[in-house]
């Protein structure tokens, strides 16, 4: 499912058949925000959780039913928890919990109700309001989250999903005014995090 904004007033949702690379179906919903570019499928493929992630704009958090591309829920509470930016969303292996990163915190939420867990937001070390969120990754077993803070230098933070506490925080790039993280990927065995910055 791909989201895009049309004429500043509606959000187009497009489902693409990957076998043929053709549009299988599309729908449009009323929207006043930017495109829903950050999304995660539930394990059964029935729903997509989508967050608007454009920096400095109010967050737009929605739950989309894949069968007909209908928006079945919007979560003002989750939007408020993420303040004014969203850098990524991942779901637990069973699809029960979701995790979203904003400029200063990681928020856990219930996927069924789209309700954030008020007791479990993780405030990120060294983060400041207005900092652009980086990548958010989940280990295959769902026990850890890894996120990249776009600090100078870039910082790798690991979070234990059982306790929602920070397991460790490490600098991953040389101290340079131009070293800012842009992407990251977790190896299949979960042993390594690969990080790309504008320095290489």
C-alpha cells in the first residue's frame, strides 16, 4: 500500500500487485496532513498502520484495512504522544503491539485499539524537540528495538521491548558536523546493524 497526498486535501491509498507491478485497487480519504509514508503491515496482512512522517508537521496515525483500503481507525492519542514528528513504525511478531519513534521518544501502542501505552514511552538520550527522527528496526524475535538518532555524531540505541528500557546507547559515527544517519538495516541473524550516513 502506498500513500500520497493529492491537491493538499485528500490522501490517496494505492495497493500495488507486486507480481505484475500494476495497481490492484485504490481509494482516497480526506486528509489535511502530508503523505502517510511510514507504514507497517500486521502479520496476517489484513491491516496497515501508517504514520505521516514529514518533519515538523503534526503526526497523522491511521489503521487501514487492506481488503478495501478503508481507514478503520485514527488515533489522536498516538498522534499526541508522538508530538510533531514520526520517523518509523514497527509491529511485534504477533502484531499485538506497535512501536513508533518521534523526535524525542519511542512509544508503544496497542495495534487493535491504536491506543498508546501511557506508562511506557521511552525518552531518548540526548534527543531534543525538533530533532528529525531516524530509522527504527525490530529484531526477528521481537525482544529488541534498534533505532538510529540523527544526532551529531549518529547514535545507536537498543530498547528491550519487555521492559521498555534502554539496553544500551552507542555512538556509531565519528564526531563530524556532516555525519548524520539516514538509513539502517538489521542482518538476518540479528547480530549486526548496518548504518548508512552522509559520510559513507
